[in-house]
C-alpha cells in the first residue's frame, strides 16, 4: 500500500500578487502626473515666461525626457505617456511646418475627436482600448481579462472615455473661437486637467468596485497544502 507523502515535502503554492487599491491609485496618479499634469504646467509656465513657441518646445522636451528617463532607469513606460508624447509631437510638427500657433491649439480638437473615435472603433474588437491600457495599472492575464464582469467594465470605460473625448473636443473648439489666446490657455489648462483627473478617479472607482466583486483587491488567500 503506498504511503502518503508527508506534508513537509509538498511545496506550498505561492499566492499571486494582487495590488491593493492604494497601489492602483498610486500608479494612476503617477501616470497622470507624468503624462498630463506636468506637461500642462510646464507649457503654461513657459508660455508666461517666454511665449507660445517656447512653451511648445518645453512640453515636448518634458514628454520625451520622461520617456528617456524611464528607459534609462529600467522602468516601464506607460501607454498613456507614449500616447501623449505622440500626440504632442504631431501637434508641434504641424504647427512648425504651417508656422501657425493657432493650428497648435486647434489640433487637440482633432486629436481628442480622433482618439474618441479610436476608442469607439475598438469596441468592435475583442480588446477595447481600455483593455489594452489596463496592464499599465493592474497585472492582467488572459483568464482575468476574459471574465464577464471585467469585459463589461472595459467596454463601459471605453465608451465613457470616448464620450469624454468628444465632449472635450467640442469644449476646446468653443473656447478657442470665443476667448483670447491667454484666456484660452489658462481656462483650458485648468478645466481639461480637472476633467481628466476626475474621469481618471471615476475610472478607478468603477474598476475598484468590479475588482472587489471579483476578489482581486488586496492580497490573495494563500492555498494551504492538503495532507493525505
């Protein structure tokens, strides 16, 4: 009759690492700070001190400097930072080629609308846009991403950010047409930053609710080895 394997010889199953809510909030906050908040502050400060062309250059230098710093220090570069840098590059190049500062401020209308449409079009694929960015803030695998609640969350958040992008595009166009350049930059910098931050934390709140329903927040339970 075979003998049961002693419990001491059965290797315990290591628990999966599941970041808590504060960890996720910290990741989102750092990503927003680097990709959205600091470039806006740098742009406005440079605009006040040296004018609009210097402000364009300063924001661009910050974005690529942040990407280079993370690469040199072996840190992961968020998809949000890369997307923001690419959009900023396109805006700057077109403005320089056309020698038009007005075009620089018109382009967010186009880019916000284009990104919103990209989010909407991604709903037709197996991975909506939010699903493609979620790995920046929470470790994702196929089994987790295929859960019905998680899939619904990704779709709903993708729709929310698409609607937000279209709303921002319309508001930016109205401000550009109705306000002076100095007023436009000040109001847009503050209002759009506030909208982005509020939307980000609304995203965290919805995601946290679903994560708790799925048992994903906080440390996973350790599996105790079964003895014969």
